């Protein structure tokens, strides 16, 4: 019926969306700020952002007054990184 299935389908979808993804980040600003606050990351912390997308959360963490020692983002879609 033309419906795609399998584990690679989401990766293909996100890879196609990657070039436009950051256009919607302003809509997530409050959620990203809340996530940074909830993480409560300090200089002794190390964080991993799984399914980081284009790194919106990591950029918010980098701009925070108190930042983690290290933060790493991973994503199945190479185009997102």
C-alpha cells in the first residue's frame, strides 16, 4: 500500500526534516528552558542528550549561567547533527 515500515523509516524522516528543523525551535523555547532548569546541571556534571536533533537543548545548556563539565549529543540522523 506504499506505507513504509522498518527501523530506518524514522531516521529517513528526520534526515529530510533536518534542514528546516531549527525553524521551529522558537516554539520549544519554554520547554528547553524548563529542561535546562530541571537538569540542574553543575560544573561537576556530565550529560548526554539522546536524540539531540540539531542540539537545541545543548545550545541552551551552553548559554546557561551554570554549565555542566561536559555535554554530548547523539542522534540517529546524521543530517540532524
